[in-house]
C-alpha cells in the first residue's frame, strides 16, 4: 500500500505545451521553452493534448528530429489526447508527422533523469557548504589566538 502511494507520488504528469497543447505553436520555441521549465524523471508521464487525425506524436532519433523526418520512428501515437510514460532516462525526441507541422515548430526534445529531482539536489549541497564553514572557523580561531598573543605581549611590556 505504501509502495503504491510512493509510486503515485513520484509520477509527475507533464502536459506538453501547457494550455497551448500539442499543435502548430505560435512561435517555434514554445515547446523548448516549456521543456526547459520541467524536470523529467523516469516514471513521469507526458500528456499530449491533440485531436486525432489532426496531429500525431512520433518518437524519433535526434537526427530525424533535426530534419523533421518520421522515417526512423521508434514509436508512433495516432490517438489524442495521448499519455506516454517515460520508461528510460536519456534524451528523447518527439515530432508531429502531419504536413509541415514539425518544421513550423511542433517538435519536442526532452532530457529524462534517472532519479527524482529531490534526491539528486540534496546530496551534493552539504559537502560543498562544509569546507567553507571549517575554513571560517579556523580563520576566526587564528585571529582570536593572535589577538590574545598581542594582548599578553603588551601586558608583559607594561
Ligand atoms: Cu501536427
């Protein structure tokens, strides 16, 4: 039961393009701008909101993505709206194969990370903040010692 709850909590649904949905975008950076503000992890779901027979979702290798070709498609989804689960980490590329839609910007490239963002960002930070704290403490101690030394020296002279 707990495992099911945790699994459900770890899954994030990413609605591609937000309210704009999956269509010919108003400008060709819409989907890249959208993707830049998302953290994709294995197990997350991509939601493509589109009308069947007006668009599709074709997963392609990078070379095909670059030239908007569905020739080497690894996965094609014809029915909208579509939910695609991200099963693997790495870079993934999606295009629409209808007409010139892809050339007009209906294409998406994402990077899927292995771990959830919370566990990966917490780990390195304590290590990096430790050493400066130690150095500061040592420097303060050294300054205090030299002050004591100067004072005791002055006392001896007087
Ligand atoms: Cu399209």
